[in-house]
């Protein structure tokens, strides 16, 4: 085979891999935990947990939040939440945002030390 054809085949094989690697850039810290949208996401996660478990937790605050762009249509958010309950505690939750649907889905919700 000609070297040019081999180089072209190699380029065509690597191009899709670079597109896949560009997805999911890694978790990035969001500084503004007081953003109303972030607060609403935390309230949504607590309400979803209460609906599923009848726990009666009360949302207090988002302590930290990071995000990771999954693809052009979805972003994952990792929120560390302070809640009132018996006893008051903290929880980590992962919320997936579907941008084209304007919809959130809670993927994970579990207690975490404060």
C-alpha cells in the first residue's frame, strides 16, 4: 500500500477517537453556589429523595457544586447539600440535566459528612 493511503486510514481511525475524548471534560467547580438555578436543582434533588423515601428532609443550602458536560445535550451536576432532618446532615447528589427537555433527573442521593 502507498504511504499516503496508510496515513489517510490512520487519520480517519483517530478522528472519531478524538471526538469521543472531547466529551466529558471532567468535573469543574462552579463558584456561584447561590445561583438560583443551582439552588433550585438542590431543592429538586431533596424533594425527589423525599418523594421516594418519605424522609422529610428540608433543603438548607448548596455547599459546593461541580459540573461535567456529558455531551451537547446533557450535563451532570454533583452537589454537596446541607439539609435539616433528624439529625441535620449533608448529602451528595448527582443531577443530570437534559437541556433539550428542560428536565432534571436525580441519579444519586446519599448521606455525606459535612
